[in-house]
């Protein structure tokens, strides 16, 4: 299919780009597992590398030349894929975005694996409890990809890693690090940590308490399988989560600083406890 240079904005296939929220895309009734939007060439390419199925592409004219290699790749996958090209005015009128990092592409959401399947060969796992800041989620995934984390588990109240901003901040690494959801809606750790124990993981809660052990404690590095549980900023981990874990862990710090942003803390913890040395 040739490029579709828009004359108007009434094509029904553009609806996914015109004000639908990430949650509405996720629950899109026309697709069994929903949709997500990838923004920027890097994110789209990594989604394709991971096997995500593209539905359409939407690009502003000013990005067209540098997007052509990506468009060629998409059309090799599906010669009938609609690739829409808009003027700056059309693009902003439809999306409402003042700034983008290049093309947008709609993809079908992949089905999430079970925790058991995801962790079959894993040794180091991150668990994100109720993190609702998209930037932090993306940054944690980027650190996880770089620093040897085998999988990420998301609690029911944690925001979705495939939401547009989270995926963009991650530089597409949300498609490189396997992930799925864990636990029930209320106090996920009751069943979630129990499941980790069944799979022979020790769970380490990153939290400040009187019995926290330092991140460099030999007992942590000695764990063959370890799940690092990270909480949202401000409230931190739920008391029930800390109680369910095998260890409570802190990052020793100077100058009376007691905590770090969750994204920064995750990078420190992943580096210290990694098993993959290069």
C-alpha cells in the first residue's frame, strides 16, 4: 500500500491516534488483547524485534525522510499496512501532541505470560509495586535491560509499561525485558510472594526499617534466585509486602540522605546484585 497523504482527518483508522487514552487503547474492543502506541523509531523497532504486530503508522511530514527505512520494514511485514502522512497542522489537530519523538505506530498488545513461564530460567527479577509514574517505570525497565535483570513483575495497581510515555522513556526496553503481572488486587504480596517462594526465589524488599540489611550483604549475593521488590515514591512498600519478604534491604548512603528516587535506587540495586558479569 502506498503512503496515505491525508486530505482530511475523518478516516476511521485514525481514531487510535485521536485522543484515545492509553487505558482506552488497552481495552479497545476491536482487538482481543487491545492496542498500544509506540512513539519514536527506536521504540517501534524494538517492538517489531519483539514480535509485536503493527496495525498502522502515523507520521508527520517533517519526520518522513528519516522514517522511510522503518516504513519499508513495516510494509515488508504487511504490504497492506496503512501508513498515514500528515502535515504539522493535521498531526497536532488529530493527536493534540505538541512534541513527539518521531513516528507513531499502533500495535496489537501481546498476551502476557504466566509468572511461572516467565521465571522458568530467571535468576534476578524486579517487582514493581504500585508505581504510577510513567517516567519511573520506563527508567526502571531501561536499567533492568542494561544491568542483567531477567524479568520484571508488575503488581495490579502498577501502571502499564506499554503506555506511551513509559515505553518511550524506556527507549523500547519494555520490549526487551520480559514482564507480566503478579498477585491479586488487594495485598498482592499475600499470594505473590508465596508464588515467588514456590518458584524458589528469595524476596528482598527495598525499604527503610530498623532491621534493614545493607545492599552489599553477602546473604543477598548468595541467593541463587532473588526478587527485588521496589515501591512507589513517598509511601514506599506496603507493610504487608515488607512482612512477606525474606529480607528488608537498604542502600547505604552518605550526607544524611535516606532514600533515592525509585528509578535511581533500582539501578544501584540491579548493579550490586547482578549475576551477569561482562
